């Protein structure tokens, strides 16, 4: 029963992408006695003039960091020779920015998408003749079609051959051209699918059905190649822009497909900076399922990954040292939401306490003050209270105010009938070792 309710809750929540709208203000605007400082991260880094600059937004990864958050932390807290670590790295922003400032880094994520996003984003300017590349794809005899039981649900039959040809060619490449092609091809594949591109989770909508109907009426073959060409050009421009930031040769390590709950850091790191999964239903694997299939991952593996996502994966209970945690837990009436809440905190607090043992200087944790139904949960304060027990001192919390960033929209609302509301602020908690 509980599992059924959790599954319903998980499926009813749609993750929609919206351009952030920031409230008025510049840089740090005020501080108060509880060490909370308002900030607009996006305005703090002159050398990174926009959130989509360079390769910081070549792919729409859900809940991605804006590069300025990482850059701000590095400029304020890092010293030459330090190593940066993100255990929930997603897009890999922490690494892509670390290179610009010359820091070594280590990135982990359950989602294997991190490999291709990262390797594309940090590419040196590739020597690619895109007209020649498109010609080669058209003439290629190689084919790749994912073994996906739902393939025909997500793509009209007519499109499969053209997609198989392009992907067959992409999989056969072994040089830099591969990275010039993969993300553009992913973006075009999304467009030629029934998936609604405005929604992060793979989701078929009235709008996206219409999109395919319209495409089928046109000369969609030429449109496919034209769009691919445009996407490749766009990417090459972005790579060029990133290289203008003069990224350095640094040491790095990426571990994908791993569960941060069960993995240990082998070596010490200086700064952990991360944004853990959201408390509200958000599914990163489901959001990138279409990509993972075309990239060649097997259905059984994708299902396994999906089961390990926080907060859905069952976790070992730990002792929680936060009064606020219990205070807010008691406010939750519905059993399945209480379980979600408990799993979430047991998972993230345990992960931070355990990984923190190998972090020598700072832990910077970026969270949104999420709601369960109508109750705002002070995730940042709960993290601070708990980690104090492990020798971490609260340095400051930066509050990035946004009018809207993402929206959770519930079609089916299992109990309250109310809509989950928008996240209004995001908090960066900075903790210092030894206090
Ligand atoms: C808020 S996102 C991080 C986004 C990242 N800051 C960026 O710039 O793209 C949280 C990440 O946690 C990952 N995740 C969820 N459960 C996990 C687990 N058990 N182990 C490791 N990573 C997990 C998700 O795949 C997702 O990429």
C-alpha cells in the first residue's frame, strides 16, 4: 500500500523547466546575525557573464547548478592545489568550473549521463567540418537501434531508420568528432520523439503529439539533418566560448553509475560542493531515459539505476542529531510522505557525515527549501544541526532568491488535492571543518 502510494506520488510529479527570474539586487545585499546572507550568484562572477555561457548549459540536466555558484565558492574558499569533490554531480558543473580556476576534481553520480556531458563540455576546440560530418552520416551503413520495449511508444515508426543510421555512425566514432556529435544528436532525437521537451521527465503530452503530427506532414528528413547541423554549430560555438575562459590541465576522476550512499572516498579532498537530490519527487534517471537507451545502456541496467535514486531507495536508519528534523517529521500526516521524508534525510545526512570524514576544509551544500504538501522543510538547518555533531561548524548560508525556477505540477494529487508550490529560494550552506 505504502509502496503503491509512493509510486503514485513519484509518477504524478512533473518537472518543468523554466528560465529563472531573479529578484532585484546585486551581489551580497545584506547579512543578519544568524549568518544568512542574501546573494544573487549569477551577478557575482564577471568572467562568466551568463548562466548559459560556454559549455555550462549544452544539455538540459534537471536541477543543474548555475556555474556562478561553483565559481563563487572556488574564488572565496579554495586555495591553489586544493581538490574539489561533488558526490551528486549531475551535469558535472563542479568539474567544468574547477578547470577554469585550475583545481583538481572528483565527480560522482548515479546517472551515467555525466560522462558524456562532462567530456563534451571540457573538450578543446575540435577540428570538425560539420558539412562533411552530415554527409558521412547520410552515407553511413552502420546502424544502432536501442533494445527498448517502449521504443515504438516514444518514436513514430517512420523515424526509426534515420535515427538508427545517425546513432550507428555516432557509436562507430572513436575521436573528438564523437563528442561534437553526441549531444547535438541527443537534442535532435528528443525533438523527433513523442517526449515533451518542456518537461524534464520523459512525458508524452498533447503538445508533443501535435509536434510529431506536424513533423510527419513535412519533409522531416531534411529537417532532421538541418537541425543536426544547427545543433553541431551551436555546440562548437559554445566549446569555443568555454575555451576562451582558459581552462587548465588538471587531474580529475569521474565515477558514474555509483550509489553515493554505498561508496567511500579513496583519497582526501579539500572542498565538497554539491546539490543533493531534491526532496520532492524528481527522477533523474527517468528524465534521461531516452538518452541512456540511445547511448547504448541496457534496459535492465537503467531500471536498476532508477531503483537506487534518493529518496526512493530504502536506506539504513542512522541516529539523527537534529531537533528540527523530528519537529517537522511530526507535522507530516500521510504515511507515505513521512516515509519519503525519513528516507531522504537518512540518505543525505548519512552520506554527508560519512563522506565528510575525508573532507579537510569545507562542505558547501546547495538545497532548495522544499515543501511537503504545504509545510516548508528547512533542509539547510537540519543539515547544519546534524553535521555539527561530526565536527562541522556553520560558517554562513547564502540565500539565492528567485521568483521561480522550476515547477512541480501534480496531475494526480493522492491526498490533499493541493498543488505543490514553487521553490522560492535556494540556500548554499557553508560548513567549515573543526569548530
Ligand atoms: C540536484 S542533482 C545535481 C545537479 C548538479 N549539481 C549539476 O550541476 O548538474 C542531484 C543528482 O543526484 C543524483 N543521485 C540521485 N540519487 C543518487 C545516489 N543514490 N547516488 C548518487 N547520485 C544520486 C542524481 O542522478 C542527480 O544527478
